[in-house]
């Protein structure tokens, strides 16, 4: 099979699990003997653009004719069987779909977030789930500056949604959602049911697994409000006030709240803030955990850290909504807490340090059933073959 992967890589100072997923899928397909090429742009390159070219970047968010021309040339040269689109913001745009349509190459697109129905892709604003822009002109997103807190910066994303939503829905043969919770949310917000399928992300196995009961509770991820970092801090303050749990809280990651977390942790003997970790240190830190903590307040589309913990035989304590409740079966592979409730989170953390090792064993067993590389390869090829066969039989997407 010949596959062309289309992706706009994220900025290096904001490491993205999406980039990792793309890289791992490409490597997996190549190892299985398939020919995989990439058509990529890198957001890091914007820093080296001339000032006039930087000023033009927002104009290319809704439509980038140069990207369309470049992809048309690649498709003519390489003639892939299928194109797999991931992220197109900010340097590619929906113009790549027109190039694929003109070349009669079927398109599969993985939805890593909610950009099909929300300009910022999060369905989250001001500390709560938000659907103000769904099914209407996305003026609320502009008014509230949902992208980077800036109304001006949000305008190109709002225009992109208005101009290209129907183009996406008619040009893509199959959308791959990374959880059923995400799929159901997108359907509830207007996306075509018959185009949406679930394909979990896979996670490479690890030789570093938990052998004892664990040394610490671990938060590993971006340090942002929607990820529940402030909620975790409030819950831990409750725990400390009642005498503690006997194990420390370790917080690893980077983001806008890094300074707040560092200052807060410095005043507590049972909290360690260790910043961003490399891959090996990350695996070792996860494997030494009593549990990983994922208290997200937004509707997570997946939970890579949860599945990485499963691979290491480590349970998770998660907010009981969205994909997190789908990944963690309460009392079996981990524990859930009431989303946004510090007292509920504190109680769940107290329970998890007293739970038997069976939670970790069950988490590992589920990993082996649903999230391994072999399962991921089977699922990817199934979706590719479906759209390729549809193209051969003339079952083109509605234009």
C-alpha cells in the first residue's frame, strides 16, 4: 500500500502528543512493509519567515493556495493509494482536500480534537464546556478570544470553520475518531454519523513496568487550566490539611501554569515539580507511580498518558467524563472522580493509595487487548482498505 501522510507539525516549545502519534503510525506502517511518504509543514519554520511572509500566515489558515499546488505536484508524482490527513493548521489548510479530490485519491482524516465544530478545537471556555459556536456563526469565539486569548488571532480559525466545514465533511471518505466519547460528542454537535469511526491511538510497549506498589502519585502533561492542574492543587491542599497520604505528588510537564505550580510546590514537602522529562525518564517515572492522575476539565478526546500507564501496569485516577471514563473502568483499571470537584478528586487519590495491585494488572491486560502496536496496525489497514476499495468501486465522497 502507498500512503501519503499530510500533517502540520506543532511548535517545539509546545510538544504535542499528536506529533508523536503521527510519527509512530508512520514507523509502524513502514515496518509492516508499506510505502509511506510525508507531506508536512512545521510551525517552527514560521520564526524564520520574513516579516511580510509572517503577516500573511493568518490569511492562509482558511485557504492556502501554495499548499494546494505543492500537494497536487506530490500526488501526481507519487500516486498514493490513500492520503491520511492529520493537522492542517496553520500552514496547510483545507486546500489540501481539493488537491486530493482533483487527483481522485481517497482521504482518511484523524480527528485529534474538536476543530470540526469549534474554532479553538477544545469545546472549552472560561472553565467550562462550551458549545456557543456550534451550528452558528462562530462570533462568540472571536468575542472571547478563544485562541491564545486574542480576538484577532481567533478570526482566521473562525473563518476557517465557516468556509471549510462542509468541504471537510464532503471531501473526506472516513474520519477516524480516537475515542467513542469524541465520536458521540461530534455527532451531537452536527457531524455526519456515517463518516465517523473509532480508532484508538496505540502506544508502544515498554520494558519498564511497575514491580511494587509505587512511590508517588504522578501528574504528567501540559500545565494548563483545562487539564485540571488548579483542581489538582486544590485537592492536594485538602489532602495535606487532613494529614497527607504517605506518598508524594510529582508533577511533570510544561505550560502556562508552570510558574504557579513551581511556586506552589516549593512550599510543600510532599510535592515535587520536575518540569519536562525526556522519554526514558518519563517511562521510568510512570513505572514508579502508585497511579497517574488525569483530572482534565475539558472533554478529552483520548488520554495517551492513561494508556502509557496501562502499558506499565499502572492504574489511573481520572475525571469521570469524556474519553477518560471510556479508558478507565472505575474500580477495575483505575478510579474516576466527579469532574471539576476537588473533594471528589481528593477522595479518589486517598482510595487509590489503598487499592490492591489488581488495578494495575487489569490496566495492563486492557492495554494488551486494545492499545498495542499490532492492534493499531490492524485497525489502520482496515480503514485504509475500506476507502481504497470504495474509490475503486466508484463510491466517491459526495462533492
